[in-house]
């Protein structure tokens, strides 16, 4: 327990400290972490820091320093330790029973003021936590919806891509079948042309062969029949 805190001294929340010191709430937490790392003691309720007036003054000094934060924090920690050595430890805890309540109205007023401030800070924290939870739920819900939409878009895109692939494959097959049929028709046509040319060639060859035979026979006939054999060359 810090011995430099007065009985029933008012404590401040991080938000109140930020307003008092003129800095952002995240900066309050940043400065507090730097101070704690170097040995500074804050009054804590569980994991939550409670700030008193002397803490605010330390944070303001850290805000206004021109030196590196670590160096300034170390000096402020040394000052706190010297201050704690020179003071007597005083309990800040509020008595739990009515028998030990102070009889002095001023002290009682200070104690009630302290309790009211603590209650207000607790309510403020509860509201902030509730708002944060609501925002977190909204964010999670939105992320879940985005995830669902993204998954649906991916599935739709995959289905469309598959349909396009199948369509292209069918078109490619049809095109291949057409080319194959055209090639077959060309081949059949060429085969028929080759057969026709062979038949013409064979016929021409037979005609030439018959002509040669008749010519050979006519050459060996007597001269007096030369006119007959000449005309016979063209008879079939």
C-alpha cells in the first residue's frame, strides 16, 4: 500500500485523468506502463489502476518533458521512492463496519464523496464495457455476415467457372468433331479421285496398248493393203 495517499483521497479513472492532464486516454495507459516498468507504484483495484492527484502531476511532468520518456520516467520513479521513504504508511481502505465510521462530519463527507466518485467511476466503466461488448458483438456479427457472403461469392464464382469450363470443353469437342468430319469427307473425296484417276489411267493404258497392238499388226501387212491397215488403226 502506498504511504503517500491521504485517507479517503479522491481517485480518478483513466478517462478523468486524460481530461485533467489534457492527453488522450491511450496516452495515459502508455505513460502508466512506462512508469510501472521502471518501478512506479499505482494504487490498483484488481488489474485496474486508480490514479490520485500526485499521479496526475507525475503524468503531466512526463507529458511536458523534453527528455526521452524512459529517462524522465526513471527520475520520476526515484522521486516517488524518496517521497514514500519520508512518509508513514496510511491505509486507504474504507472500513467495512459502521462501528469504525468516522464521527467527524467532514471526514464522513469526504468518505461519502470518495465512495460516490468510486461508484461513478465504476458505473462509467460498466457503461463503457457494455458499449464495448455491444460494439464487439456488432463487429463479430458483421464479420460473420461478411464471411458468409464471401463464402457464397466464392461458391458462386466457382460454379460459374465450372459451367464456363464445361461449356468451353463442349464447344471444343464439337469443333473437333466438325474438323474430324471435314477431314474424313476430304479423305473420302481424295480416295474417290485417286480411284477415278487410276481407272482413267488404266483405261488410257488399255487404249494405248490396243492401239500399239493394232499398229504392230498393221505394220506387218502387205503394202497393197496399206490403206486398209491405216484406217484400221482408228477402229476399236
